[in-house]
C-alpha cells in the first residue's frame, strides 16, 4: 500500500510542479475556447431569458452546433499540438522534481525541462513500438472473445450502449487487460524518463529498452501502476460529479463551478506527478545508483567558500 | 351484467366496445373495407422461407371499370442492390441500414407463384412489373395484374394469390435477426385506387408507389383474417385479436388472428420471447387488452412500456378520439434489433425499444418511442394519410401527439437517460435537464429550409432532411397553428380532424380546410407557407443601446423664423435618454411580429412590426432615470414555435454575466478536461 500512498503524497505535496502543469493546461484550454468568447458574450452577455436557467443542460447541448455556427467554433487541433510540445517539454521538470526533490525553483524546473526535452521526445517515439506490441494482447484477446461469442467494450454494437448493458463481466475483464497493457507502456515511459535523467543517458533507444526490461521484470509494479491510474480516474470522476451537481444561475455560482473544476484538474495533474514518482521509486529500488547522480540533483544550494 | 361488476371492482365505466372479442366490428363497419384479406402463411425460420396464400376481396369504389389492379411487393426492395430502395440508400442515405454487402442468405424477395380468379382463371401471365416513380427496370416492388373483364363501378372482385418469399436480413423494420423475425409489408398488397375528390384527384387514379429508402406506406381499410404457421418454439404477436391456435403434427403451430377495419397486417415470430399482459381501463373509453413481447430475461422495461401505452390511450382517447380496437400488441425487439426494427407503427401493433436497465421512474427513451408509436394508432392507423406523398400527416402529427402526451404527463427530455447503465451516475449530471418536448426547436440554423414539408418522401434532398422535415419541423409547424388559433380552438381542430377523417384518407388540403373552418379564419395561406414553403423564422433583438441624445447644434429657426446658431452644450444631468432597439427578422414566414420594450420605471411599450419588413428600428427618448429601455423582447410571453434561435428573442440593457460566465466557464472546463486527457498519454 505504501508503494501507492508515498507517490500520491509526493504528487499532492509538489503543488508548485502541479501548478506549472495546470498553467500549461490553462494555456491550451484557453486557446481552445478563446474563439467562442465573443459568441458567448454576444449570445448570453445580455440574455435575460437565460439568467437563472440551467444552461449546461440537454437544451444547450442539443443546440451547440447551431450556436457554434452562428458564433465562433472552438479551436482544437492547434492547441492540442501545442499541448504535445508543452507536455514533452515539461515532463523533464516533473522527473527532476520527483527524483531529486529539494527546493522548487521555476528556473531550475524549466532548465531541466529544456535539458531533457529532446531525449524525452525521442524516448516517446521509441516507446510507441512498445505501445503497439502491448496492445496486441487486448486486440488478440478481443479476437478470441469474438470467436467465443463475447463482446468487448470496443467491439460492442452501438445498440448495446444505448439499449443494453455494456459493462458485462467479459467486457470489464477485457477493459482491465487494456488498462494493464496501457499501464505497462505508460510505466515504461515514466521509467525511461527517470533513467534518462538519473543516468544522464544520451542513447534513448537503450534507455527505452532498459525501461522495458525493468518493467516487464516487475509485473507487480505494472499492476500497482494500473491501480494508481484507476485511483486517479476514480478520484477525478468523483470530483467531476461533484462539480456537475453544483447549481447554476449567477456569476458567483459560475465562478464557484470554475474553481471546483480546477480542483478536478489539480487532482488529475497531481496523480500525473505521482505516476512519475512511482516510476522513480521503482528505479531507485531496482537499479544501482550511478556515481554521478549527485551531480544531477540540480540545483544544489552550494555554500560559499569559507 | 359485466359492466356493473366492473364498476364495482375498478370504479370505471368503460365505453361500449366497437369490436367483439374476436376482432369483428359490432354494429356498422367503421370503414368502407375496400380491400380485405384472408391470409394463410407458413414460415420456416431455418430456411428463412415463407409460403403463403391470400384471398383478396377488393371493391372498386370508382365510377370507372377497373381491369388492371396495382399491387405492392415490398420485399423485392431487398432482392438486389439495384432496387430503387437500394439505389436511394446509396445516393441520399436514410435512417435505415443500407443494403450494402449482403451474404447470400441475407437478401429478401417475394415471388408471385399464382394469381387466379375463383373460377380458376389464371392471371399470373398478365403480371407486369411497374416502376411508376423512377422507371428503374431493376425495381420489382410494384406489379399489375390484368383481369379478363374489368371490375364494374362499385363492384367487387376476389383474387387468390399464392407467393413464396425469402425473409431478408433485418432492415427497414422487417426481416430476421437471430431468433426474431418481424413481418412488416410482407405480403402482396393491393394499392389504393383514389377516387375524386379524395386527396384532390380529378379522376380515379391508382396510388401505388415503389418502395423507397425514405418512404412508408399507404393502404385502404379492410378486414384481415390471418393463419400463421410457425415452429412451436416460436411466440407470435400480430395485428388484431388472436382467435385461435392449434398444434400441427409436423411440430408447427398455427395461430389465427382477425381484425376488421385496419389498413395493414404485421406480425412477429420470436423464439423464446417473454410476454406480458395488461388491460387499459378508463372511464367512458373502450377497454384495450395489451400484450408486450420482449426478449427473454430483458423484461425490466415492460412496466414502463405498458404505463406509457396507457397514458397515450388515456390522453388520445379523451383529446383526439377514443381508441376503438380491442387489442394492442407492442414488441420490444432484442438488443441488436432495436435500431433496425424498433419504433415502427402498424395497425394495433407497434415496435418500441428494449432497455436492459431502464432509467427510473420514467425512462425518456422508452416513453417517447412508445407514446410516438402508439399515437400512430390514430395518425395513420385510423386517420389513414398517404405516407408516401405526405409523410408529415402521420409523422408530424405523431411527433406533435408525443409532445401533447408528454406534456400531459409532465415528462421532459433528459439526455442523461440516454447514457448506458453504469455511466449515468457520474456522466448524468453533465447533461442533466428536463427539456420539454415543446421546447425543442425546429431543426436548422438558417431561416430557410432545404425542402417543403408536404412533398413525396423520395423527393427530399437527403434522408436526414426527410426526417427533419416530416417529424420535428412539421410538429413545430402544428404548434405555430396552435399559437395562431389558440389552444382551445386547436384542440377542437384535432378532435374534429380525427373524428371526421378517421377510417378515411385525408390530405394536407383537407387538414388546412378544416383548420380554417374550425378557427373561422382562412389559415390556408399560413398553412401553405408552413407546409408547402421553405420559409423559416428567426426574430431577434439585434441591438439595444441607450445614450443621452446629442446636444443640439447648428442653425435652428428662432421665433421669428430667422435661423440662429445654437452652440453645442454638454448633456444635462438628469435629462433625457435616447434608446435604440433594432429588431431583425430573418426568414419569410408570414407571422405577426410584436415587440415589447420594458423601461427602467416598469412601463411597457408594444409595437407591431409591419408584415414583410425584415427589420425595424425603434427609437425612444424619455427622461432619466426611468426612461432607459431595460429589456426588449420579440414575441413577449410566447415565442414562436418556428423560431430557430429563441435565445436572441430578448436583450437587456444591463449585462447578464451569470449566463455568459456559466457557459464560458463550462467550455473552458471541458477544454481543460480534454487537454488533461490528451496530456495523460504524452
């Protein structure tokens, strides 16, 4: 249990790190919705008929298309591309925080992020091969289930989602296999990032291979990592539900909802940091510490010469 | 003897039945019974094979002898991928599944084996395939038979037809899905000989269209007596009343059904189906026995299906016309067959939906489809419009009727209930709401639609446009008529329409004529604009702004008439305020447009915008502080049902940050969640 609680604790204690990630999230999300702002103000800024009514409702959702046509549609593609760049950049800082600890300094965070961004990007591309291989397991299982007349959540007809009960035992078990396969890949990605930082590896292909070996030899860690992911999903869904239950009606309630929404996002991002910390702990337990690791624990407050 | 006992037991006095327990009418026939059938059918599910005989008795209602009779053979739409149905599916799409690539066993067809007069005269050699709509030679959904001597005016002819058919893969509300077979439009059915002045024809004319991708059906009333032989393991539900069944030596069972005064006969054969029974009883309305067929082990929805059916029979019986038939069968298809076969109406027989775990206490999806299909029992089942040419007269009416019943029982749309079980608890609040059916706007974002409502189903631009025009937009158009007439007059119109046109074939003109008659004003111009035009409507307050009037400057005539220069001066505190309200109308629907301005001191000012004007600017100048226009509205208190954007119907001078922040904040939050989700795989 401690292998789960300790990373979660780190995730929530690293509030400055989470804050940086949340800032990036705000930037991307803000760019997405910015084109809609004039339409929202034009349509609802002087709309007494809308005041006090539940706007986030079936009624609104059913007419979103016409709303976007008459106003500005959100931009999705370009901001998500920016997200890919930002996330690839920031993970270096996150790894530094979860491995080295110490005092948070934004400059050092960004410095580490910049130092590692190229290697982390290459590592990601190498590990896409692992993702493809790992997904062969659930795909093969789905094919076997089809022969046996069983359906997965991904091969289920649309009708079952609307009229039936999609979450049968077989479908849930298959989903669990999918989750473990993704956990294996995601853990390898985190471990690889930790290894690159910790051992200052330049050869990302070797780092990827080493990470895969390490993760495959520790199946319990994969399961625990999957559990960590499930805990994150559960916590986020629970908070999302709480946020959705807030009443609507005036500006104060709208701001409250936005605030609670940030708690949802904060939790999600804290679990992201926790995942990296979990990988760091796995590496610490299983790999001998390199000689130069102390040099990598930057920045270090160096005492002035006596 | 039974009635008083019933009063004591359940406290209701049912109306006298119009049919006896075997489906035969009591007293005078309710319809003219132009086409009556005795059907004898055997179904072999292992071979997907049907053999049948039909004795058809047809009456020539016209003054002209008829030698050539027109028939439908609908299942030939599934014979190959060159049928008109299949071609249209490829071109325009539709709500139904495409014929696409089928396996050898999945095509369907009907083959007429023999056609004879009772004296043995063979008519099979006179059979000709006809393509009256598109001339497609590959289409075999309509055929004619020519008699050796014509049927005299008001005379009758009896034909003995024998046919074989392969049951298609389930599609367009007919066919096989695993152990479930729905038989809709499945036997050779005679077309409708329209006789003046019926639906505006000037001479007797056969109305017998091919099977199109986006059309339904049209038939004369008659008596149906059907013997259906199936394997004993299959349950059977059908139009009408079950009048008997007997087991045969070959392991089959023959079910017999009968119903007078209906326009069609449909049935289902289903191995292992579960059945639930109930009876609708209400004061001064005829009793209706109810049967629900459901997938085995999936019966949780049955109570709600029955409850929704009873609500419709109650409301429709009181507001439209008492439902006269003694039995109603509802089929909730198995999971996997709902989209292709659920939600279809036949006389005294309808398919609805199954939900493994329905939302409680009332599942919108189940209630809506059940109310809609049961209300078709009036709108086309009894008031038998031509679904080929004027689909809005049944689908628009059924959609409006669904609104009517849902409002009566206080049921709104809740999209959360569309979510699969297991996800509703946390995803539900994201889409919560109780949107009333009446609040649903006509589809479309522009104030001009692509097609008129009243046009043949195959002449819409796309299948989607067919559905949007004949369902939601037609229902909204009926609501516009209601707004024009007032609710009481409109209720009288609907009741009179049902009463006058039950067991007959009305047209759009007949309905508009009656609307004018009931309302006492000529509603045909508006009706034609609504149903035969493409005009839409979006009335809005485009601008509202208030400012002090500019100080006078320039030359003004003095008392003696001499121009005197007046120097500009700063606006006086506590002076007048000038407000400008710009009212815009997009769309040409000829509806009145009234505007109401509410001033800060509470006084109101109403203005009518002249007909034909696409915009109007209203300028007021009143003393401060009460002279500001605080609120400007079009259609105050009752927005037009055809208004595509009711959100812009009102504008306040003061900002309303609440709605803007709520919506903007929700957009931002949703975008954040999306970014976080994508970020988690990076």
